C-alpha cells in the first residue's frame, strides 16, 4: 500500500475507531423483529440489544461512548415509534439529526467559523489561530461547503424514503448512507483538504506552533 493510502487509513481509524456496530446492530434487530413479532416486541428487543452491547463493553472495560450513544439513540427512536404506533417513525431521529447537521454546517459557514475547522480543532487540539489564517481557512471553508451539500442530499433521500413508508428499504438505505457515506466523505475531505492546503502555501500546524518563518513545507499530514 502506498504511503498516502496508509495515511488515509490511519486518519479513518482515528475517527472510526469506536465500535460502530453498537449503533448499527440494534436498528437491524428492530426491523427484523418488527416484521416477525410486531412493534411492541421489536421495541423491547432492540432496546435490550443496545443495553446488552453497553453491558458487554462495561464488563470488558472497553470504550463506552459508542455503546451509550447507540443505547440513547435506540431509546429515543423506540419512543418515537412506540408512542406513535408506527414502526417507520423509528427513523425520525436520524432525519432530525441529518437536518440539524445541515443547518449546523451551513450556519458555521455563514458565521465564518467552518465546521470542518471546529471539528479538527476539537479532535486534534490544534490551535484555533492556525485555522483562522488566510492561507489555511479557505481549505476548511470549502470542505464544509462540500459537507453541507452532501448532507443536504442525504437528508432529501431520507425524507423521500420515510414518505414511502417501506421500513426495510428505509433501514438498508439509511445504513448505506450512514457509515459507508461517512467513510467516503472523510476520505474525500482529507485528500481534498491536504491538496488545498498545499495550494494555499501556508505553514503546517507544527511550523505555525514553532513560529518558523518562510519558506514553509506546509501541512503534510492531518487535516
């Protein structure tokens, strides 16, 4: 594998290192159980499945945030479905989440604080002053614009599927435009971001922190 390929894989592992199955498996159980046993049984089984993942991670002393996130997500989704008496409403929280992300990304652009820069700052701990530089910031603005457009397309698909009321189809398409979609967006964002930073000819974050003068080598790894 090329050096760039290994670099991309390392970046993906740093973002998707959690046990994402904890969030993906309970919805699958819900769809299957709903078809076989009905809404009430599906709600109970999906909740117990998510709780089981959380307990398993706890006993193994593993990272709990993905399991807890999955459990909270299932409880909210089950609440929507059970209280409304409609299994399709299990996926309303995903639609609301997508709508929130579109508004958040768009709002960050309008506010001059691109979401891509904020996310990178929070996850990597790089100084915010570096992200604000005129020879750095445009890369993060452009990536955030790409995120906004792709998230809006995903939201449209989710709304159209929900209106179609086909539970199995909603699940499989939501799964496809969930983690796989995220992986593709992250790969593209990383490659485009590194390329754009090189074109802007600003300092790499390490060079900025160390106060090195021109000529800079630029950002070589990490976005």
